[in-house]
């Protein structure tokens, strides 16, 4: 993702995670997929958004927003259940 001439320059800059986090934070992306666990943790910490880590196939979401917690049912699960029922009813119509 870094716009540098070669692999050596990217390794020397050593700012992969911060660059990825900035791109993720500035856009309306809902999920970031990262192959490095250390970078996934940093991206999640910086953005507060979920990151799927393919190094260990875990969803990293330690820094969650209230809205994210409601959407996935961790906070106020009855709201999520109600919205899912509403979605099902709408689909039937």
C-alpha cells in the first residue's frame, strides 16, 4: 500500500500499519484484512474498527465503538435481535 519504489524502501520506512490504519480510518470501509498479527492489532488500536487477521484467522476488535458493539450484539443484544426480525419482515414483503 505504500507508494515507495521497492521492498527495501518500504521495510526501511517501517510505517506499514500506520499507513494502512490512516487509509482505513479515512474511508467508509467496514473491514480490513491483514496478514500480520502485530499490524492487525495496531490498525485496530488506531482506528477502532475490526480487522480480520489471516495470520491466526481471528477477528481483532479490541477497540470497538459503541455502534459496532450494538451492530454485532455485544452491547444491547435485544436491539440487534429486533432489527434482524424487522429485516426479515421487510424481506418477506
